[in-house]
C-alpha cells in the first residue's frame, strides 16, 4: 500500500509537470493518509519525482517515513484535508495563466467547456497573503476560503485543487489552467463576447465531467508521460 501511494504521488507530480504546471522546484500534490499526507520532498521539480522522493508528513510537519527535506507549505494540504473529510487529495501549483487571471481581479467565466468544471459558483479567492502558507493558522484560513469548492485561487501565488482522490485533484488543476488560458485568449481577441449562463454551465459540467470521464482524462494524461 505504501509503495502504491508513493507511486501515485510521483505519477501525479509528473503529470502536472507534463501539463506545464512545473515551476522549477515548487508545487506539490498530496494524498491523504491516516497519519497525515504523502507528498513529494522539497528541492525536486515535479517532473523529477520518483516514488523514492515521496514521503509521509504528519499534521505537525514531522516526516514519518521517507527521505528528503519537507516542503514548507505542507499546511495547505494538512489543513484542507482536516477541514474536508470528502477530500482525499490536494494539489498546489503555480500555473501561469491561472496566476495571471487571478491577479487581474476578473472572475473565471464559463467561456469554454473547461471553465464549466468550476463555475458557477465563482472560484473563491484567497487574498489574506500572497506569501507562502507556512503555518497551520494560514493553512486553516486557506481551507476556510476554499470551503466546499473544488478549486481556489491563491491570488498572486497559485492555485489549489482538491478531489476525492489524487487523479481527480490533478485533472482539476490541469483543466483550471486550461480554462484560465482560454479566457485570456477570449479577452485578447477583443471584449467579452459572452459565456454560458448558469443553467447551461451546470448542464455542461454534468455532461462533460462525470467521475468516469475525469478518470479517463487521468488515464490519458498518464499514457502521454514519457516512458
């Protein structure tokens, strides 16, 4: 079981990197454990993560199993999972279009299939700090702002996505960045030509993103990883 979850976190990390969400050595994905979270060790890029570079961290930040330096932002993961019993995994990355869109103050609009995975309602925005989330207290604030949503903009910082499992959280991170990119392209072509209303957006979410389809997207992204 331990080796399975380490392999899953390593694969999730490499999928995120392959989708343009690597940011040098920053960004991380985690999976819930009874004792805390399985997360990559610090000082490695997402694309470099192997099962041996994944360790178990408890809610106090102690490394219980595995090697390597612990990520300082572990409270994002531990506090969200403490607040969200429905969630089994958390992703935190710094994808460029999502960071840029959040910084404009514009809400994400359902201008594309991708955006309807999240809106409506609006993707919440965390603005208490743009600095690193280094303490349990800040982690609790992030969790409170996320609430019951699937995604959160950490304004001037990055994104957070959650899911019942790590494949779902990863796919949500990938689709959120695509949605932000598509909205910025829409704006670049001039004005705001329109977007789906709330009812249509909800219908699209149900039709496009049922759990089976989300897991099929995960399988597709894993198949595309270099051998």
